[in-house]
């Protein structure tokens, strides 16, 4: 079933987009691994933003519809605001 789904996806989007999707997926996996093994919380936030970029890119590439651009933008903005809020909280807590 998965093979048929991938073949139909390749026919719909073309090989070029499959390469870009693979790069987005690899960036997301790398970011997740670094988030898991990184000891510094502040460094984890940078990888969390990378993960947000990768997921937003994957949403747009995997679902070829104009509405997905809005969904990707909303996801990315939300993830960025979340990361910034966490970073601000940590920075304020570190001053005390």
C-alpha cells in the first residue's frame, strides 16, 4: 500500500519535490535527535526552530493544495512564538 502511495505521490509532484521532501525529513530527524541528546535547554530551542522550519516545509510539499501554504505559515508562526516565549521565560529566570 505504501509503495503505491509513494508512486502516486511521485507522479503527482515529480522527482524534484521528492528530493526536497527528503531533505526536509532529514532536517527534521536531525533536529529531533539533537533536541533529545542536547543538554543545554537554550541550544535545544534553536533545534526546535529548525524542526518548525522542516515541518512547515513538509506540510507544503506533501499536500499540494493552496490552503496548505496557510496551514504551514500558521504552524511555523505558532512554533516560533512558542520557542520565543520559552526563551524569554528562561532568560528572565536566569537573571534572578
